């Protein structure tokens, strides 16, 4: 096993922190599920344009390969490994109003959290049999949901191409083909063991066995961020009655990608900013000030279309869920004010 030959233009955190010394220290280590350093770094080695470049194969990965993960986590989240992560999933603490009651700017709001089951490998390292067990456990838990959360589970295996493409086009369903996930091993046995659950109004969804074993999503048209958060909180608390999620007192909720650790939350809006779209430097100044990310409306690695952006919180570890939503809220408020004044 040789040290990877990274090109000089590599800017990923993997390239930055996988020194020859760290490589030698970790190259022969394995977790109890047999996960290795080479599996950890495979996606970043094959995709030099990665921003991060590493994936965890199980909860233990973050301890066994800590000399690599710790500095990456510290740089991305600004979080010291000696601190404890505090969770606050109390929607009553979120004192906010609708930023766009007339619907002039915010097209839709979506808040999701990633979750993985305790005592199972993560998606990068999970076996076919284990993935099917996870699907079965999650499916049974979803059947218990009632009220506005009640819905149906649709396995990807056997789903018609027309239905699948329609759900993807409407931003409801995940898809195969991301080269970063492919390199990491997250597309193995596709589409078996994967599926989507949604309620009748499609305001509550759960993706099963995508990058994480559960992506729990609350969404709706418009900018009522608090209503979206409240629905998510109710759903997660109901699922926690039947499923045990992987959680670490330092790292929070355990996820495949270290960028999602902590709250594992991504609170986002699709927002129309035609004037600001002509001044990307100003747009980036505002989003960086409020710890936000800018994406295109088709997800990570996509571009904006028609001046519409996907704006979401960047910080996830070392802050609470309520604080993560407030990051997004305050940033979007300033973006709308700036757009009006241009």
C-alpha cells in the first residue's frame, strides 16, 4: 500500500491533512467492521476535485482514523475534538416569522437531518444483507407514523422509470450516478435496499439507504421556516421511539461524510435572487457572514438557474439544531433585504 500521488492542484482537505506520516500511522489499521484507510480515502483519491475527500465506514472510523478525521473536522466545523456537541431539537425555542409571506423570493423551504442506526456499518461499508435489514427496520418504524406524517413507502427496486424520473425532477427522490458516492462505495447493489417514504402532501419524506441510512426531510412551498422545522421535530421524535440512532457525545449524530456530523442538519431554501445573481461576490460575502452554503437547485455540484439558488446552513457540529436553522434564517433575511435594495 503506497502513499497516494496527489497532484499539486489538489485542494481537498484529504490532500491537506493526509501527510506521509499520517498515512504510515494509519495504513494498516482497521475498524471492528474491517474498514480500512484506503476505503476511507478512495473517493478523494479518485476525485481530485473533491472538497473533502473522505468517508467513514462506521462509528469507529472516527476514532481509529482520528489523526486524519480530526483536523478535517476542526477545519470544516471550527470545532475542537475535546468539546461536547449539544443537541437542541425544541421548536419552541425557534422564535422566527415568515420572511416572505407574499412569496416574492422564497420558492420552497426544506430542512433535513441525516441519521444512521447504531450498531450497523455506515453506507460505505454496509453489506447487502445488512442494508436490507436496515430497510426493513426503517420501513416498520415508518408504518407507525400517523396524522399528517402518515404515508407510504416506495422501494426503488421495481419502481417504474417514469415515476422515478418524475420524483427526481420534483426534488423528492435521490438518484444514482454521483461519482463521489460511487467511488466511496455508496452505490453498491443499486437500487436494492433503497426507497422513499412520503406523506400524501409530500411535505414529509424519508430517503432510505442513500448516503446515510435515513435522510428525514420536511419541506413545503414558500418561506414558513418554523412550520417546516416543527414538522421535522415531530417526525424525528416519533422515529426515535422505535429506532436507536448512532450518536457520539463529541461528534453528535454519526454520518458517512464528516461535513454532516453534529446536528446532521441541512436547513435550506430555494430562493430567487435575480439582481444578486449578477453580483456573486456580494452574494458570497453575505452567505459567508452567516455561515451559509450556495448551491444550484439540483443539489451539490450543480449551478444556479434563472437566478434561483439553494441556500443552506454550513455549520452543523458544535451548534444546536435551533442555531443551525437561525443561521439560515438570518442569512436569508439579509439576502432578501439586499435584493430589494439593489
